[in-house]
């Protein structure tokens, strides 16, 4: 809990300063009149984001040193393949969680999907702060030929060719 020490704080050097304290300690200071609670800014405002970053910095500082090394401090952008949708999406992973950007957006349950053009989607990614290398990687993977689909098309063409050959052999004159 974030508190601000008041003029009634016992230590004169603390008066007017703010501190993050555990709930039970902060509540005791508030009850005694030595401090007041600093309320969180409205959610989504720049002040709220700054307060959340401050809390996250305190949380990371409380972790053991060997665990602090694995925590990403900046968002990490990557491209993933979604097997269920057979599509590539761009994922940003940060301390808050993962946010997935996909060029196909489901509008509503009864409506078809809306597919953004490649230029629109890359513009959205650029506005979100996605690095150029990740955008280029997504474009390369998206535009790469689908070898499985090509192989299935070739197998289907072979089956049709074989069926046509069997039909020709059935209708061919027999010389015995």
C-alpha cells in the first residue's frame, strides 16, 4: 500500500515523503494519523501505468537475484503459428501477460470473420510498436508457400489422373 507521511510523523525527515509498505504496517500508520493513503490513479491513465510500473519494480526487487535475470523488462515480440486456425500471429509478451495480434478478427458469433489487408495489419503492428524484423518475419512466413497444401493438391491430381487412366483402360478395345 502506498502512503504519504503527514506532519504528525515521528521522524521529521519522513514528513511529506511517500513509501510502499505492507498492508498491516501502512494501516497502523494511517490509524495513528502519521500517514495517509495515496489512492491509485484512474485505471488506464498514464498515472495508473506509472503506478503499475512502480509496483512491478518493487515486486521484481523483492525476488532473489537468480530469478530476476529471467524476467523480461521490455515487451518481447514474436511470431507464432496457431495450429487450430492454421495462421501466423504476432504476440507481444510483457510483464502483464501476452497480447495476440492476428490479421483475422472475429466480429460477432453470427457474422463471418473480418480479414484486414496486409498493409492495414502491418500498419496496426507499427502503431503498437512492433519491430520491423518481426513484421518482416511474419510477412515471410505468411507468404511462404504452404507445402502441405501443395502436396495434398499433387496427390489429388495424381488420384484423378489414375482414375482417368483406369477409365481409358476399361473402355479400350480388347484384342484377345
